[in-house]
C-alpha cells in the first residue's frame, strides 16, 4: 500500500466518523426532544444514543420489511434512527426506575406529585409576598 492510498483511506475513515458523530448527535437530540421529562446524560450520551438508535431503528425496519433498504444517513434513516433512539431512551428510563418511583410513606406517585406541586406553590407565593 502506497502512502497516497493510506492517506485516502484515512481521510475517508475520518469523514465517515465525523458524519456518524453529527448524525448521531442530531438523532439523539430529536429523540430527547420527543421524550417527555428530564433526560439523563450529556452530549456524549446524546451522541451515542443517536448512533445506537440508528443501528436499532434501521435494524428493526430491515427485520420487519424484508425489501427495505435504508441507508442510515438518509431521510428515511433519520426517522428510523429517531425511533430507535426514542426506544433506547424509553427502555433506559424503564430499567433505571425513572417511570416507577416509590415514595417513603407507601403513597402512590400521583399523591406524591400533587404534594410536591403544593409545596412548590407555597415557596413561590412566599417569594412573591416577600418581594412585594
């Protein structure tokens, strides 16, 4: 292998890596925008979620539709990747317990949220009363 061939392979590999990083970031951000609530992770986790979502989404599409030829970095691939990243975020939250939190007193989650909102309103009211 000559030096020119090596440089061309290296250049194309770096270009492909940068495309996947950008695409993974965009799909991860789109999936986090769709998913309600607070999202775990920062920029690296968002990018990796998007890249993993691309693999999962395109894989699921090709599994269920045998004739589906989806290029991950395309318009159809973007929607498949967002679906996959959304699915990964959903299962991450499900397995981490973000959807099902137990309270201390054995009360259900709805009552816990209601009491939390009432406490927050009291704090805001006190701040507004002190400011006036």
